[in-house]
C-alpha cells in the first residue's frame, strides 16, 4: 500500500481549485453526508433485526407451549367397575 504525502496532496488540490478552503469544506461535507447515510442504514438494519427478534421470540414461545402440550402425559383413566365378582372367592 502506498502512502500519500498529505502536503503534496493539499498543494495539488490548492493549485487545481485555486483556493483550498472551499474544497476542504466540500470534502468534509461529502464525508459527513456519507457518514449520515451509513448511520441511517445501520439504524434501519437495527430496527429490522429488533422486529425479527421479537417475531422469533413469539414463535419460540408458541412452539414451546405446543411441545409442552404434546409431551404432557395423558390424564389417568379411572378404573371402571364392571359389576362382576371375582370368581375365586
């Protein structure tokens, strides 16, 4: 990776534009604009992920409830009295 001599770059930009200050301000404005766009994109992604997280939490809770219902043992049956006497009495 090559390094750029910042003094050389400033001189070159100064001669190209004729005045260094407006160019520096416009470069700073461009950087600020890109930073703002990036922050907005990250914020939007954060909101999307939070919404998705809440949906997934609800789905997990629902599936857990369904699983508990399926794995619960069935209720015990009551013994029926058939009315017959044991034959070995």
